[in-house]
C-alpha cells in the first residue's frame, strides 16, 4: 500500500512540478511552438529536449540543447531554452548568464529580449528567496 | 601499645588494601599503554593495509577506457563537402560496397551517397543504424532521406572514431600485459636476477637478505639487493627515494600484507605492469609493455633474448643503465643477467653466447606514445582527473566522449609541422590549441613539431612570457571605463618609471621609435609598447590584472608594471582561455575537452555541462574585438592575409618577447579560435617575431579549415563611423587612411579631417 502510493507519487511528481512551475507564472518556453528561425535539425532536438523537460529530466534536456547549440551556436532561442532549463533546475546564476548570452545574440529581437529579461528577474528573485 | 597495636593492624589492613591499589595503577598503566600500543599498531597496520590495497587494486586494470572523437552530425543545410564526409568515413573505417546494406558500408552515386550507418549508444541515447541517401549541393549537404521509404531525416549522428585507449586513473600511458602474454623467458630472467625465491617466500625473504648481505660484504659494496619483487612493487607504489629504516619497515609490512591478500601470480602481473623502467621527459615509463614500445618500438612478445634481458637489466636502475645514454653500462648489466641465467640453468649457454653477440637494437629516440594524439589525450587525462572522482575513473571499460575534431586536429598538425619545417632551426618547437568559439570545446591540441611524439606537451606545459598578447586586457580595461573610445589619442612618447631603489623601467617600442599621439585602436593594432605602458599605468596595474582574471587567467600575477608588457608566463592553453572570452563576446566558458563519460553499463558519470559567466560587459568587448579585427587587417597581423582570403574577417594579436625568444599568435574567426606558440625548449632566442612565426602557423591552420567570418552581433547603442587612422578624427570613407570603427552612441569623434591624399 505505501509502496503503491510512493510509486504513483513518483510518477506524477514531474507533472505536478511542471504544473507548479507554470502556476508560478515562470517563463514558459518549453511548451510553446518553436520559432521559425530554428532549423529542422535543431528543432528535432528541441522537441526531444522538451519531452525530457516535461519529465523533469533536466540534465538530459540540457544535453540535447547543448547538442542543438553545436548545430546552431548563434541561435538565441536555443540559449534561451537552456537558460529556462537551468532556471527550473534551480541553477539561477547559470540561468541569468545564459539568458544574458541569449540576449547578446539577438540585439534586435525585442520579444526574446523581453523573455530573457523576465527570466533574469525571476531567477534573481528566486535566488534571493533562496 | 594498645594504641600501637590497634593502630598497626589498621595500618596494615589499610596498607594491605592500599598496596594493591598502589601496584595496580602501574600494572594498569602498563597494560593500558600496551593495549593502546597494540591497538595503535593494529590501526597502523590496518591503515597500511588499506593504503597498499588501494594502490594494488587501483593498478590492476583489465579493460582500458575507450576515448572517442566528436561524432559527426549530418543534417540538411549543413556546410559539409563531399570530401569532408568521405574523409570522415575513412576515419571510421566504413567500406565502399555495391549494395551498402550492412552497417558501416556506403556507395557513391555521383554526388549522392547511400550509406548504412552503424548504431551507437551515446550518452543521450542510442543512434539506430539506418540506410540513408545523402545529397550534396556545391558546398552543402542538401538532403537526407531514408533509402527505404524516402522519408526526410532531420538529423543523423555517425558513430564517433575511437582515438585511443587510456587508463584514466593513471597519469601515464600504459601498455598492459597479462601474465600469460609475457614471454616465459622474461619471467625466468626477472626471477633469477631479482627474486629467486619469489614463489616460496611470504613477501619478505630472510634468505635473500642474507645472500645479499654476504655478496655485498664479499664485494665490498652493494652489488645485490635483498628486496623481494613484492617489496619492490610496494616501493614502486609509493615512489620516493627516502631510505629510512621506518620506510623499509613499512615496505616490509606492506609486502607481507600484499602476499596475505593476493596470490603470487596476481602480484607478479602487477609487478610486470607497474615497475619503473625509464623516463621520457616528464613521462615515466612504467611496466614492461610500455618499456618494450619505448625502447624497441615493438610489442613485448616480439622481443628477442638480448632485448628481454636488457629490459630485466634496467630494473635495477633505469637512469643509471639507460641504454640510450650509457649503452656500455647497459650491455654490461645485460651480460650479467645472461650469465646469471646460464648459471642457474635457466638458459642454454649457447643461446646466451649468441644473445651477447647481438646489439639489443634500442631505437635511437624514445618512441612515440601509445596514442596517435598524445597531446590531446594528455589534456583529456588531466581534465578527467580534475573533474571526476578517482573512484569513478578506476572502473573498468569507461567510454569517454571528447570534443576532438579530427579534421581540425589534422589541419593544426599539418600547419605546425609544415611551417616549422620552413623556418630555420631544427630545434625550433611549438605548441597549438584550437577551440570552438561558440562552445568553448577544445578541438585540437598539438604539443610539438612531431605530433605523434609523446614528450613535452608545449600546448599545456610550455609556460612562456606572453608579451603583447596581454595588451587586449589593458585596452579592454580602458574601454570598459567609459572614458576611452577606440579613437582616443594615446601618448606614445618615451616613458620612464622610477621603480625605487635606483631602478627605472623604460619600455621601448619594437622599432625603437616614438609615434607621438596615436589613436587607441592604432596603438593596439601596431602594438606600441610606450603608448600601452602609459595607458596601463594610468588605469593602474591592479585594474588590468583584474581584467585578466575575469577573462579566465587563474594564475596569481604580481602587480608589477612590467605585467603591462606581458612578463606573465602562460601556456598556450591558458592564453586560449583568455582569448576565448574575448571571442565569445565577454562570456567566459571553462574550456572543455570532455563531453561525457559513460560506464560500461551506459550510465553517465557526472557530466560537466556548458557553463557561461558574463566576465566582461558586452559593449567594450565588442569595441575591443573590432580593434583586434583591425590589428589583423591593417596592423601587426597583416601577414595573415597572405594565406587567408581577403573576404574573411578574423581578429587576433601577435606576441613577441625580448630577444625574440617567444613567437605568439592568438586569434579567432567566427567559429574557431587558435593560439600558437613557437620557440625553443631551452629558451634561447628563436629569432622570430609573432608575425614571422606563430602567425603563419595560425593562418595556415585556419586556411585549411572552412572557417566563418567573425561578425558578432552589435550590442544595442553601437554606431559605426569612418575615422582617420592617424588622428582618430572623422574622415571621408574613400580616404586611404579611413578605418570603419564602432563607437558607443554619442562617443564617436565629432571633428572632421580632410583626406591627406
């Protein structure tokens, strides 16, 4: 009985966690459609990374995003995704750095700049809360 | 009396009671001391046991770790030529076949390739084997489809090439041998000379000690040691030349412990793989397997009698009997081994006589290491030891995925050895590191002019004054302050600084001329020492050192004025770290050679992910990078365009040190960064400036690769203005002295100057 309970909890925990994060009005990038400026190869990796994000498997997600970045190293969206993964992982300092890196690669993209800006703010606040 | 009487018994009884109490403490104390002593001894022995067992277990390896290069990813739109893919297939050992349906086969149909890939387990999952049709346009891979149903494939990852096998828990290369692979003659010779009672004793041999004592007494000096193989093995575990009684005692206890824990064959096998048999610069040669490669360039089982006995002769003192430096001594000792063997009936005297007549055939120069990429492997080994736990590294059969790019490595090797061959001096040496600008991954390392030679790794270990390579840190410090622009005029007049104690510091320009007032970007581009030193002093040496640290130089540097001219000694790898931060827009990423490590079960060991730190604000880095682009286009790096296409934008800096001892170049394109050092190992002048030496190697490396222009996105608030190279004032675009430079909005020069021509 307790075993049962434990197992079911473990199964739904990532879902709960994602819901919780989303409910906190955190930066939502994992779920939305991929912007057109990401090529097909990187898009397929991004999609796979997203399934890991849904499952709370942050390192697997990060590994795939890094792989996507090797294909499109100057793609600010990919950097932003990696920043988001680090944010959800609770690695706030990295999230801030990566979001800054993302913004530095897309000086004209105000939408993305805005997203990065929000992510940085939230990461700073979360870091302060400890 | 009664009182006495009464008092006496009382005293007596009291004393009777007291006496045992008086004695007991002594006994008890003695007992306690003995107990403590005994426990301490037990603890000590247990500690020794633990130590020696750790060493022994750590040195018994069966399966080495496999080290892989980066896998090649294929995707539509990729900048990849037919030739590049063909070269990769060759490296991977894919075979051409009419019907390429087996994994690892391919066929070309004009410019389209049909290939069946191999499946491979990566750290992020399995890549399945697939039969694909790959199409190329002129410079790109244009399309990938499944051969069976024509479905488009977005991304394919080929299996990575195996670049080496290493024992990551060890600092050195090993060529391990199993006991049953070792020629019996070697074991006979070894036991005859070093430990005749090996299979009888328990780790320590009183008989051998007695025999050695007797022999030494008779000879009047030490001719024989009484150490058993087990003792020698223990001694080898804890290499130190200390010759104290405690040490001997410890060795003896540990030898007994080893014998108690392991059987004779295990100990012998460990001995054969562990014993120290030579030195190659910093690289220690351990074990008969590696020694065989090192002295004869052939595997152990191919050795002849005269060679086997020579190796056994070396056990006594590899440097004293070094067959390359002291061939006579080594032969004499080998003849002694042969004689002892015939005396003991281990070798027919006719064979011994024949062996004595043959030269052992030691190769004239230390053979190259066991890997084709000794310098890169060296970096992998160091990063493994730095970033992973010893315990993890000891596991058998790890798979290590690195960032080595075979194409870049080949380009770097050809460039370095090719350019060195054209420059005067056979002993001119060099080191080169190539890094991916975007990821901070190390793509190639060359440690010397012979890239197969596993000796001194100059890319990592040659620490040389960096000269003018330090200058970007000074100019970045200035630009980050906000009151300097690329056009700010600097005074290049003569400079003399009183250092106190009667000493003065007088930096001079390379051409021994002063250039008056020069715009900041020109002072960097032309590498003027006087202007730079004056600027650095105005900013303060500590501020410059702070910038260096932010860029990734971890070494503590004293705040001397001479730092401004690059007296700091750094390795090419450290310089690469610093310049990488500049190439990456001010974001610092620790340079990595390892992507992942997997256990044989496919479990990833803790991974070191891509990390970035904003080390310097983006805007001043952008300005500085523009000045470094100018330094190659119109400054000291100009000669790069003798081999690079005009249209390619690259950035970089030359470095030259006093008396032309060191020739440096550090620079980057949009995707590749390379740092090159040339010089002599003994620090004698190389006779080369940065531009005449290292720059050529750098440009040749980039020329061989299909690199991208360095065109970083401009941060917000940048404007581009044409300025005069002499005055730093605005000038018409079509003037010959006009240079287009970026400025933070509102800081560009306002005044205009007319064309001089």
